C-alpha cells in the first residue's frame, strides 16, 4: 500500500497539516504536497476510471504527463473538471472528486465495458455506428452523448477573474530545471533581456531527485545559488507556476501562469496568460519517462520509475512497501537505490536487457538489490491494486516463471525529450536510434521573421539527459555554438514485453491509459491498412485523451512501425499542437467577459435613452434604441405610436452613430466624384446631396448625404456601420492609388452628436429653441446652415429619411445631451417624442427609400434599385463604373426594386421568394423575385414591403406568389416602392 | 449656452494604479506636410511649439503637439481655446493644402497614475496593449498608437511616469472599465522592476 | 502571428494591430479596359507558396498602408516599403534573391 514515510520529503512541511476532502472523505496532507502525493500518503492509489472500459486507474506519474489522476476540483462556481492531481498543489480544505464512474469509484457499472473489450476494439465506433443509418440519430447518438465526456463542467458563471499580459524578451527560456536555469544565466550574462518560465512551483526540475551533484555542489545548493544570481539581475524575469503553452510564428509564445490555483479565494486573477514576443526561445522542457508495454501495466500500483522516486524524495511518500522495478535502461536503477535508501523493500529489478553492467546497476547490486537481467514481466497480478508480477524471459512469448509478490511496480521504458514546444512552430525531429528517442533536429529548427532559427532546445529536451554535458548543452543553446556530444544513454529499446508476446498478452498491454488503447488495437489498425500515424491515431484514439499521448505516443508509434515493418522515423510522430497541457477557457478569454466582453459604443445621449425605456438594438458595437417602451407597452405598439407621432407632430431620433467624414483639399471634389456614383464636385457650398458609393465590383456599399462645407471641404455622411469602413476605403484609395491627389480626410463621426428632428412640427420646435433661422427661405430642403439653437453651437442639415419636414442637428458631442434635453423640453407642448430605429425603418420603407444591408447584400448594383438618377453618365470614371458595364450587370433580366402589397394586408415574411409554377433542370421551383424589406405600416395600417423582382418595374399591378415557411404562399401585388407622399411635398415645405 | 461635458465626467478608479478621466480636453487634428514652412509657422504661432519628431509629443507655450502619422499631428490645448485656435490656424493656412479640424469632443482622455516611477502604470497598459512598455523600448514622451484590448487608443508616458491615454468617446466606458479591471489590487504582476 | 515593421511610423507591429489588404502591385483598370484586363485586375490573384507581395494597413497604429514582401511558407519577411511604391526596392529584391535563389520574379513586379 502507498503510505507516508516517517521522514523525508524535500518539498513538504510536516509542521503544516492540511485537511482536504476526496470523494467526501476527509483526509490529511502537508504543506508542499500535491494532491497526488497527499492521496498516495493516504493510501488512495485508485483515483479514477478509464474513459472507455472504466478500468480502475491509479496515479502513474508525478507531473503534467499524468493520464489517470484527473479529478473534479472545487465546488459551485469554482468547480472544474479534469484537473490533474499531480499538478494540483494541495491547499487547506481542497475538495476533489474522482470522475467517470457510476455509481461509485470502487464499484462501477461501466466497468462491464471491460468485459466487452474484445468487441470494443479499434475502430469500434466507425464500424458499429455506421449502419443502419436511422439508428444513429435515435439510438447511437443519444446513448453515446449520455456516456461521453470526461467530467462535467459547472453551469454557474466562473467566479474568478483572468487577465492577459503582453511581454517582450530577447531570450525566453521555457523550463526551470538546471538546463533552463543555466541557459537563462548564460543569456543574462550577455546582457540580453531574459524571461524564464517554470511550470511547477519549484525550480531545478529533476536534478535534486536524480543527481548526486551539479558542478560539484548538492543540486539544491546549485539551484538556489543560480536562482539567487538570476533574481538579482535587472534584465531577468523569473516566473514559476507558469507553463509554456505554445510557441508560434515570429517568436510569439504563450505562458499560462496559475496565480491563485493554490491560494483559492485570494482576490487576484486566477490565471494570467503571458503573450510574449521573444527574439529567441530556448526550450528546456525536460523529458518524460515512457511506460513499458506489458500485460496489466495499467493496474493501479504500476507507476513510472521516475515518479516513484519523485514521491519518495520530494514528498516522503512511498507508492508501495515492496516494489518491483522493471526496466530496459540504467536510469531506473536510481529508483531502486532511492527506495532502498528510504528503507523500502525492492523485490527485484527486472531488466529486459541481457546484461546490465553500468555504474547504477552495479551500485544497486552492491546494496544487495536483486537484479534479474534478460527478464520481463509476463503479467501483473491484481485487479484494483497490484499484488504481484509473473516473471518470464524477455525474448520469449511470456510463459510465466516465478511469481514475485509486490504492491507496486516501477517501470521505465526510457525517456522521451519533451519536444512539443520545439515542434509547435515547425521544428523537426530526428530519431536517435542509439538513445531510442526523438530529439530536435538543429538543422530544421523553427524559423522567424528574419529566416533564421529562433528556437533552440537545451538539456534533456535536447536529448542530453544529465551532468556536465547537460549544462554545456544549455550554455550552447543560450550562447550559440555546439555542445560536446553527451555520453550515450544505456538503453535497449523495448516496445512490447516480452518481445514475442502472443495476442492474449498484447490485448492487455496499455499504450494510452486514459483512452484505453492497447498494443493489440494499434496492431489491428496497422492490419486494417492504417498506414499514416495520423490516421492510426484517430482510428484507435491513441493520444487523443487530455494528456495528448505524453506517455504512450512513442510506444504506440513504435508498435505501429513494427507492425508495418517500417523504421520508426519513417512512421513519424503525430503533430504536436499547443497548448502543451490544457489551459483554462478563462485564461484564453482574459479580460473579455461581462461588461468588457467587447466594446459597447455609447452616444452622448445613451443614458437618457436608457432612462426613458430604450429597447436596445445592436448596430455594430453601438446600441441604438429600437423603440422606447412605455410601461406596459408592447414593442409593435411602441413603434406604431412613434411613427404616428412623427407623421402627425414631431419626433427626435439619435442619429449620432451615422458616419461623418471630412474630405478636404484642392482635389477633394475630383476624389469624391470617383468615390460616389454621382457628381459631388459641382455641389454648391451650403448644399446637400444624396450619394451612392460602390465597390470596384460595382456593388452598392454605402449611401448618405454629402454636404459641401466650403470651397475645398465636403462632409460625407455614411451609414452607422459604414463610418470606419468607408473612412478606411477612402484612405485606401488616397494612400495607395491616387497618392498624388491633394486630399486629406478626417473621421469626425464621434465629434458630433446628431439629432434628427422630424415631423410637420419640426420647424416649430426649432423655432421654439430660438437662434438659427430655420425657415424654408433661409434653410431650404437639401441645404445646411451653421449657427446656434438655444445657445448651443450646431449645424442644421435639412435632409429627410422619414419623408417629413426634417432637420438633422449636429452639435459637438459634449453638447449632445444638452441639445437633446432642450428639444425634449421645448417640444412638450408640441407633443414631441423620441423614436427608435424601427420607426425610422418603417417610415423610410413607406417612402420607398433603400437601406444598405436590407435592399443591398453585396450583389446589388444601384441600377437594380431604381437609383439610376444618382449615377452620373457624364463622368468618365468612378469606382464601380467599369464593373457596372459588364455583361451580367447590364442584363435586362436582373431583378429590380419594386414595392409589394399583400392582397390580404398581411406582412410578407422576411426574405420570402416569389415562386412560379416552373421547375428548373434540378426540379427546383423557379423564382422570380425576393423580399428585401417588409413591415407593418401604421400609416397605411397594412403590411408593406419592398423587393427585387425580375422585370419588376415593367410589371406594375401584377400579382406574385411569395412562399412562407409553412409551405403555403401569399399573394402580393407589385406597386411603386414609394407609398407615402410620392410627390415629396411634405419633406420640402 | 451649456458647458460641454466630457465622456465620463469625474470617472475615477483607484487600484494599484489610479485611472481618472481627464475632463474636457481641447484637441485639434492638423494634417499636412510637416516639413512645409507654412504649417510649421502656423503651429508655432498658435501653440508655441515645433513640429514633433516621429512618434514624439512636444510641449509648447499654449499646448502640446503629438505626432500621429507622417502627415498628421494632434494638438492638445484647453477645451475653450480649441475653436479659436482652429479658426486662427485655418486662416493662417488659407491657400495651403492642410486640414485643421476640431476633434475635442470626439475623444475621451484618461490619466493613469501609479505609486512609483511608473513601472506599475506600464504594467497595467501591458495587460491590454501588444506593446513593449519597457522604459528602454517606450521612453517618456513617445506617443504610441495601438489597441487596448479591442479599442483603438493612443498614449504616452510623461517624465513623472504618468500615462495619458486617448480613446474614442463612444468607447470611454469600455476603456475605463478595462483599465480599472487591470489595475485591481491583487493583479500586480511585477513585470517591470521599480528602481 | 506575424510582426511587420510599419515603414511609416517605424513600429514593429504585432499582427493584431494590422489589417490585411490582399495582393500588392495590382494595376487598376477602369472604363475603357477590356474584359480580360478588368477580370485580371478584379479577380486574378497570385497564391504562391513562397515569395509574395502584400498590402497591409497599420490600422490600430498610424493608419497608413504599406507593402510587405514575405514568404507564405516560412513567414520570413524580406522587407516592408511604402504603399506609394510602384516598384519593389532593390534591397528587398536582393534579399529575396539571396534567400530564395530559385525565385522567379513575376512580370508585374518591377525593380526600382
């Protein structure tokens, strides 16, 4: 059984006892424990169940590679599933629960899947669920959805806050083991701005556990001396609990800092995402030990050999009282020696190699530890926990020999450099057959903006596992130059154990512990023709679990390579993608949630609208009142009330969101003639003109009123959505095409609050304010004047989008609210109301005015909309003119704008098509038109619409049929788009 | 006549950095050829300042001038002076190819004030802007136009370590909220050493 | 994520400050041009795996457009230059040739 040792544990503080809860049981650990070490200290080896077969799963590793010990952590809004116990620092009153079991961890119904395992082999899903087709929707999918997923997220909003931080470094070192620390020191000594990240809370990596000394010093002393030096440097930034999550183009890297995970409740950002640009990146990310593939290697109690000694040395926890060590290399003997030194029994070292004569095996033998070479584990005994191992000849088929009783197995298949971050941005690998590992190929490093390599690997991440060679490698990575070749690792590759194991054993050799992928599954995939490692991965799900194959992938591809008879480097690895380990959604979102999820743009009158019942409608990032609801009023009623009040009296609408762009210069008129389809250069100062803008494709992109301010200055109004886009469009042409034209633009959209005052009593209202002469003589339709009303400086444009007498008043934004209030106050006797965007839309539809985005959709040219009058034929050129001459644009069969009136007065469905009885070659109904705008008109008390219809303007009075979603049709008559005041007398009074 | 109001009158948040709306601020966009004598003379006459070097802000006797782009500067002056100075400069530049436009009401301005030399102010900005804010990379008096999260901003840090940040008026609340969140106590990251 | 140096304000700009504008050095054809010319102007774009010339705007910065020569496969940047350039500066062409000896200059790319 796993237990806490009476002494030892370099990272724990036995004076600090921490109570925590696992599956409802109150347990105790120490300060400095991880959740995994604390669980082991309480003999909780069984921590979860596997994904597919619900097999019992124990802690295997001691770091981020852990595939099994995933728990639900926290409660309520702070509950988070799939947290690795091995990287979770213990804190007081931590609450965790195991996952993927029902009804309990110890007794799980889903484990019956394990009995079905011979039917649930690789490709089971593909093969089973494809037939019969109807079963998918009604049987397979609901069942799979019910049992799918690992852990359940909370439904409450995240209670924590998160942030991003942009930082810059000349050299970013990822990994704070001795290689990373040395690389950081070497880089810092050169004067570079250095940043170094360590994913855990502790610096120094494996050295304190594995190495007797570093440069002649005890490892902990070397680490603290180096840290002391680094911390004293102004050009070095050190961050622990910060994982290098990804390396991207041009030196971009993401660091995931877990600020308060170990200090819950602290009022601070929980996670911080470092968004770093580095000149160079050094990946000192260490190595991860590989399991060995023997039957029953997934039984709780079978652990990585390195992890076993980590628990003993770092946490004073022993995974078992009597341990068998199984290996193909010398490194695992460190575990034997460590256990022996801690007073624990080592039953035997089972070494698959024929001979083990290195220093470590000899030292183990000298301690009296039994070493059995040329041997293998035939199978592990035990279900929920290891009880013993059957020993066999490694070269054989697994005929069992001696049984060795034990309660833990420490396995080592060799170490794989962590090449993920090297590989994220295109770094390539080479297979080092002697050391049996993939390591970065320095000749094919990721390259940056200058075309040079910007990532270098150092230390174990580079395949240089320890000692002076490792430090030399780290110095070389930081300073450039070549490091001396390291001593080769004493290892013989072992991909399955025993080497000639039959199918029965191979079906019990786990490669992926979380997703239940076995050696037999990968071999089957190979037999069934999955040649590509990427395809085999998806077919078997090898490496697709939350650990992304950190333990099992190399073993898996070696098995695949063996099955295909192809060398390992020819099979290759699957793609390493960021993040290195999962990061929180909160960290990705950063500050962007709640009120600051995205910018919400407010006009100067925003708060007034909110206080007066505004029913908001998004317009880009703006919010505009759709209508103003009075208590108890329905939306439609409010819209109708607003329209009738404008048509019968006077109303105000906040038009501040309309784009306003100043265009000035000797060539401004010439420029605007290119930009608009009609002439703007001949507009007289003081006058306004409606204009259309097209893209070079000929399609209508924006419209609005242009006012000529003075001899060389124009003010262009754009749609709300067009302000930034049209300004950018103007600058594009001015900067990139006509850069010799003397024109300056300025986007003054936000300089002005703009208020449309519309209705037959609009003039009365302005005159009540007093100041500017707004009479028809002084300020006729389609002109503008500057002055003051109620003492407030403004420009008044006599333009109308409602068909009524109308003024648009533009005042500096700082006066906007004052002007609005003055109008509301002065208009009380006139019955003034505020109206929203929907009333505006309906009124313009009654007038037959087009709306960008309704009548236009990126395929409509002005000629389609009856706007030929706004297209100059005199101009030799304007943006879009050549396109409008293309054959399809001049096709007389193009659908053209008309008004539509249902015979029964109902409102046509949005986007409905005019259908005919004809069918096309595909059997589809032939259509001859579509609805572009449709609404109920309170003015006419009936549905009105506009639409594009084939030969529409020539078919006035014809009745068309429009489809409805229920399959029926509704009849509508083609009419003139302008229903209200066709002669225009009301707006020009 | 009413007094003009700024976007968020009196808005202020004190975290480990204090962010405060600066109230109404006169601003004039001046576009033209910065090497043209007429432009330089007009600027000197109106503000008492020379044309700033690339990305710099310079103080004059009647205001300050911030470089915005190769053919644009932003003049900062008291709000009440803006209309008069616009008229004065427009008159001075009559016949020249230049644009002088009052944008005083189009923007909001914030100050970010920290406790020491400005290391904390630089850090708060670094949470929102993809900019190297180290003093060596962004010295005092350099104007940086960039984005803060999803909004366009321009800022500079003065010799006292106070940051002055300008955004569009409509997003003033968004920008204020962003900075306040980033400056909340407990979020100190220690990105820059405070000497 | 790219970094491109804006030649107008000198900032090494993060890609999130920039707006892309498609291929550079496209000649405008207006009224009077043939259908083929106009089609080429409006629609025909190079999509090379390798050296490419692009338009970018420093949208969140100084607002200016500029041109960039870069490799679409490795993201190596050979240089940025003003949007008013009708030709590619010699220094950039030299760098491209040094880095990509096999590169064949398209006809529409004019040396300075």
